[in-house]
């Protein structure tokens, strides 16, 4: 396989990941009604199967993309992240297992970012390190405010991760 074909395939997978992820994001946006968290929307019985369907499609493209990147650690972290998202959808927001798998998901995101800060650029890549620092701060804010309205913190946490993910693709 040529390098050109490899790049096109990864670009296509990244496009598909984005396309499939847009639908759950749009769903959360449309059904946001002063909810205190993203989980309160995505784990509702009338929405979790729609979210799960598109997250499985997005996850499949993501796993293939990460496989092509040829980084076993990155693939493992993303797999744990996706698995935890799939599981947390089945439990209502107040359930202990929902919190456990949500925590695993948020920590997996952070570990993925740490892995790529170390892999991609060590100390020379200020953008990735700033995004990682923001992510750490947001995680602390999520933990501190867990009993309050965390919708905004969760949204920024996921947006920051998306920016990071696209940045390492370029």
C-alpha cells in the first residue's frame, strides 16, 4: 500500500468518524433543555439507542483509524474509551455503574492525550500541551462540580478532545 493510499484511507476514516459523531452531538444539542449533564440526555430510554447506533458506527471508524496509525497503546486507550461509552449508555445518570464508566471514559480521553503529547512532540509542541493542560483543568472542574450542572464542562471537555484529535491528524 502506498503512502498516498494510506493517507487517503485515514482521511476517509477521519471524515466518517466526524460524520457519525455529528449526529449524537446534534441530538444532544436539539434535546438540551437545561439538562445538568450530557449523560442526562444520552442515557434516556428514548435516546440511548439512537446515540449507541451512531457511536458504534463512529467507534468502528475510529478503531480502524487507530489501527492504521499503528500505535497499540493508542488503540487500546481508544478501545477502552469506546467500550466505556457504550456501557454507560445503559445505566441512568444516577446509577453507580454509570459514574464508573463515565469516569473511565473521561480518564481514557486524558490518557490518550498524554500518550500523544509524549509520542508526537515531547516538549516542542505547545499546542498539544496547552490542550492537555486545559483538559486536566476541565477534569478537575468536572470532579469538583459533579453534583451541579456540568453540561458546559462536559461539552468543552469533549470539544477540546476533538480539537486535539484533529490536530494530531494534521
